[in-house]
C-alpha cells in the first residue's frame, strides 16, 4: 500500500507542476514530450487524475485520525 501512495503522490506532483507550467508559460510539458492529443499523453493525464483520486484516501485517513488537527497545534 505504501508503494502505491508514493507512486500516486509523485504522479500528482508531476501533474501539478505541468499545470503550473501551463498557467505560467502556456507550455504543456506532457504534450511536448508525448505529443499533443497522443494516446500516451492521454494515458499520463488519466494516470494523474486517478492518482489524485487515490490520494483522497490518505487525506481522509489523516483527517479521521486527527493527524491534521495535531499539525495545526504545533
């Protein structure tokens, strides 16, 4: 389970950085690497989206354990 959390977190970071480039520079790195609209680009976008959905699980786990509340009181 830890491996999938790390992998999905990496993919979410890649997606966030890509969107940052799109917003700042109008440059889509994924499309530049794999080709705009290519099947590989679409696969990367799908994996990033699924990874973001997967990361909801550890977020809710942290919220239910009080971990996030503990961080605020440091």
